[in-house]
C-alpha cells in the first residue's frame, strides 16, 4: 500500500513538472560539390563537436553549410535539422524541425562591435531587436558568461595603432557568445574561437562554450586549427577533414585513437591527440617522396571512412513539425529609434576624432584666410576675383574630402556588425541608411557651419553667411551620401577608401571652374562618361553655387585686374559670371542640382544595400540542396562514389 502511494505521488509530481527540452543536431549526406565531400552525423544535446584539419580542408565551409549561410556562388546538398526531445531518457518524445536563422548562435572568427558602446548597451540593443522581455534571461546569460564586471566598460578598438584599449580578446569572445545566446538558440556554431588568444584564454573560451551548451541542453560545433591538448579534451566529438574536404573520421573523441590504431596508426599516450590527428591528414608539398606517402596515407584513411559509413545504418528521421515562424521584427519606428540612438552615441562619444575634425576645421579656415588675405582686404576689385574663386573652390573641396573620408571609414568598420544583424532579420538596409543620415549628418553639418563662420569672419567674402553656410552644409550632406553609396557596395573600409578617393579626385578635377572660362561647347566635346561624371560632381555644383552667391550683383572697384584668362577685362560681378560660363545661373540653381545629385547617390546606396544582402537561412528550409529525402537512400552509395574522385588527383588541389 505504501509503495502504491509513493508511486502515485511520483507520477503526480512528474505530470505537474514541465518536461525538459533538449536538442540534437543531425545532418545527412551534407556536402558542397568540389569543396566538401558528404558526411552524416547526429550530435547529442550538450555535446561539442570539434572540426579539425589543415588549412584548405573545408572546416569553415562545413560550418557555414550547417548554418545555411554559404555564399551564393556555392551550392549545398544534403539535409540539416534539429531533433527536439522531451521527457526523461527512458521515455523520450522525438520531433524534428528545420532551422531558421535565429535558431543558430553563429560566432565568426572576428568579434566586431560598435566600439564606442558599453557592454551593457550592446546587450540591451540586441535584446531590443529581439523584442525580448525576459530580463531574467539576459541576467542569467551575463552571469553564466562572467560579464558582470565589465558591463559598464566601453568595448573599444583592439586594432593596431588604436588608442582605445577596450575589452580583451577573451572578453570580446564572451560578449559575442552572450549576444548570440539572447535569441535562445538551438545550436552553437563557432569558427575558430581560439584565434588570437593565448593558450589560457583559448582554454577558457572553449570551456565556456561547452558549459553554455550543457546548461542549455543544445549541441555546439567549433572549428579548431591547432588546438592544445587541454582544448581537445573539452570536446566530446571530433570530425577530421583531409585536404580537399575529405572526411576521414567522425565520432566520439574517446574512440578516435582506437579507430586509427586499427588502421595501423597508433597515437602515443603522452602526446597531443589533436596534433596526432592533424598530422595524419597533413601533406608536405615541399618534398615529393614525403608528399607521395602523405597522399597514400590519406587515401587509405578516406577509403576506410567511406567503407565505415556504408556499414552504418541511418537512424529513422523523427516526424517533422510545421515550418517555424520567422522571428518577429520590432515595429519600424522602434527599429529606427534603436538604430538612430546607437549611431548618435557612436559618433558623439568619439571625442578624439571629433576634436581632430574641429581642430582641422579651425586651422584650415585660418590658413585659407591668411593665404588670400592680401587681395580680399578692402572693397572688391577685379584683382581679387581669381582669389575669391580659388578660396571658394578650396572651401568646397575641404569640406567634401573631410566628410567623405570620415563616412567611408566609419561605414566600412560598421559593415560586419550590420551584416550580422541583417542576417538575423533585425532590420533592413534602408532603415540603417535612414538612421545613419538622421544621426550623423547633423553633426557633420555642424563642422561645415563652423568652417563657414570662421571663413566669413576672417575674410572679406561678399556672399552672405547664410548662403555660405547653407551651401557648405548641403555639400557635406551630398558627399556623405556619396560615402554611403560607395560604402554600401564595397565589402570593407579599405576597399571603400581605395575606391572613394579616386572618385572624389575625378569629381574635383571635373568640378573646378576653369579661369579661362567654361562654355557649353567645351563640355559637349568631353567623352560621354566624363560628361556624366561632371554632371554628377557635387564639387562642381557647390562651387558654381558659391560663385553665383559671391559675384551676382557685385560692383568691382577700379584697379588693375588679372592680365590673362577670362577675367582680364571684367568690371562687375555679373561679367565675372559670364566669363566663367555662369551668366544665367543663380545661387539656388546649384543647390537644387546638389539636391538631385544627393537623391541619385541615395538611390545608389539603396541599390548597394539590396545587392549586398547577407546570406540568410530560409525559414522552414530543412533540405539544403537538390537531393530528395525520398530517393536519398537509394542513391547514397553511388553519390559517394561519383562525388569523391581518387585521392591521387590531390596534388592538383590547392594544398
């Protein structure tokens, strides 16, 4: 009787308690033609699989194939899905479901952030994008990854030559992991998490990833280049890849040595198992005899693995759930609010750059005013016309170059973070552009206003302060949009700077007014491409607008004028404009054209954002390639034989 009551009590407790959820990663015949050859495996909850192999063996390719974010020029074949299990181990309920992007915590090799934000702000922004209301979940992630002591510290920039110290490599890696865990992922993927870390930090980072996987009952997959023994011992499973993407072993780490011992390759007990495994599939290309032996060894291992896989019976696939719904986005006004706030903080807190820009603005206005002070003092005269034109041209070029270089550099450095967030469907490219325009352009215009004020104060320019300020501010806006356009298309900041500089030089050459006078006929003689670039040059329209504002209606005092060029016989400002080919134009005409050029650049930036959309896993897509689950078993053996050419051809591969 007592035993019966005890049994009923236990049954009641079990029925009232929620069943624990755990997730396994399964893939079947996963391959990338000509790069990665087929493999299949099932990774249990809390287990960590290490992908080992020499350079060029396809480690990162396999990881991106699992994540479903391969480049568009590569095609992935096979199936990847998550198996969800509920209940105790004795009575599990299994269901499979396809992965969506936010189901995966993907940690790339480099940790990129907005360096002027604090750790707490970075986590808060990511939580806002996820529309997460679980503050307790965020706190538990912070505690589990030991981020409490650095929450109020700025992330900083660890690049060479940077004055900002910021977080250490291990702290940045833990912050990356925390950002990914906020979405409650079902799978952790990390591409070489130990890159750039010392042995102690490398061990701590891999150990922390394993602890997170165990705690959340989810699988983890990491690629490792040359792990130490202590790091290898953290792994539960290992996949060894040979050059050319040939798998030679996949299974528990505890069975790896015994497997290779049966093939005649014994591992020393006191040695590093990871080094032993990588040496098995490494090829010495410098000495032909050694290379031949290495290739023969790898061919033997590959054939053994292929036979072993053919003997294994594939477990039945659990019933598939309905397609998962995509992660809901925030309302657009809240997304824009988060993006604008972040961009504003990133700009306003960069005091070093802002101080340098302000100093450069003041210094250049002082230099320009002193260079042209002799002919600009006193009433306007014909002799000062050339100096006035040159001063206005230099002012436009100065503000254009400063705005463009700053935009290209910042836009390029932010791009990896933006691509990662867009891959998670946090926001769209146009929303990011709009936020950048709202948050950054007012600050950039403030430097133009300061430069215009000082230039007007130190010189005897005829143009009103309002028109001078407005023209330089609009020029800054248009060149910022040019920076957004180039930065949207360029893959990184270095490429953007390399492309943006010659574009601005071309605009400058085509936009400067020729003192000999410009005519419509001379412009028509230019090649079609140069005519288009001349029309698209913001420097041209800004200089023309300023010249119209400077000379229209000006009376020139009597005196000796320039002895050459179109300005030799002028007596009024209107005659100056006629000589420069601007006779019928007004100040507002240049402003209107600048507005149109800015719209064109904004359109190019929008197209660039569309063309550079990050690779995202389609919601509900379990099958990654052309292969059909229905006939997969019947074609499995023939596919392996046909897709895996003999290893004797391996010297032709990039080793």
